[in-house]
C-alpha cells in the first residue's frame, strides 16, 4: 500500500482523531488524488511556522497539525526554562483562526506555560508589541498573511517580537518533528483560567500600542498643518487592521479618513478580492474607485 494510503487509513482507525475528522476523511474515500494531496507529506514547520489549506490530513491546517506544532514549541520552551514568562497569542480574520488560537493557548497551558490571548482579532504588529510589552518568551500569530481564503497559518515569534531565526528555528522545528499526535497535552479552559495560566488581554495593550505608535511620529507639526486638508482612503481588505488604523489616524488628528465600506468588516472569505495581497494592485480596485 502506498504511504499516503497507509497514513489515511491510520487517521481513520486511530483513537487520536475524532469522529468529525474521520467523517470528513470518509467523504473522500473514492478520491485517491485528494487523499494523496492530504497525506503525501506532513505540513512542514519552517522558519515562518506552518501554512496550509484548512482540512483533515497531515498536509493540512487542522487542530492536530496545529496541536503538534504547539506541543513541539512547548517542549522547546520547557527545555529553555522560560515557561514562566508566558506566550502571547493573536489571530486574524481567517477561517478557524479563533479556534486555533484558543486550542494553542490550552495546549501550552496543559504544559504549565502561561498564555496571554487577545480576546478578539488583532494585527501582527500588535502581537509583536505584546510579546515585548509583557516580556513573554514567545508569541504566536494565527494567520496565513496574503494567501487565498482556503489557507491558514501559524507563525512563531521569540522574545524580541520578531519571527524566529537560526538557530532557534531549527531547534523548534526538530522538537515539532519529534512530536507524535498522541503526545499532545490537553486542558480545558475553565481549569486553565482557575490555574492562572489562561489570561485574556485587550484594551490595556491596545492603549499602550497606540500610544507607542503616536510617540514615533517624526514631525507632528506637519500633521497639524495638513490634518484638515489631506484625504486618506484606507482598506483593511477584510482583515484585522481596521480598528487600530482608524484609531491611530483619528488620534493623530486626521479628519478626512475614508474606509472602503465593502472591505471594512473582517471576513475570512475575502469576498471582494481574489486574494488579499496588498502587493497586488487588483486588491486596491475598490480603494482606488473610492
């Protein structure tokens, strides 16, 4: 039997995987090409973490591949002895982002590692800020950046607020690769909160983040001169930037800020763009029209 068919069969039979996952996999039993695509390899944990299509299988983003990555990271943090510093976690508007972020926090909690999880979606720069502000050992961002809607991802940051770099990336990747699905530790949210391991963050970090951004303005006098004349069009492209960007521009004094209405609300389907990449001029079609 081909390796990918063996692995497919293993997921159908193993007690490590729940019925919902098995039912999804049973629905593709007659589609060998789909089975091959889902199981011909493991979703690789690289320097940018994980990124893949959402769905059941070893080559997909799901609670098992996310769980394995988190358990491997937990093992690494415990080896470093920095678990008491905690891990900050944020997520964006993509499908399953909230679920993956909560699961990630609870697996870390089950390993005795404190987590600081934003209570709703936040953009990547604020996660980076939170890591440094809370003096965490690491940060995790659930996002697939500019990929199409069927993707999600998992990015790991270290205590400097930047994504992991050599040699840490390789050391963490080695831990993830050594981890089996059966080794993923679990904890329920109620117990994690009682133990003081699961901490929600939000407004206080938002305020510090925005105040820090405003303090970095190079020439506030220029803003005072043009704040009532200059017109700004902004589109969050259905992502997580809308609230902080509007707040910063308003607090800096800009009075004519126009948000693209069709793209203002977070939406993991990204219905108005083929893919939400600001490097692609087509993503700005509606903004340019406005």
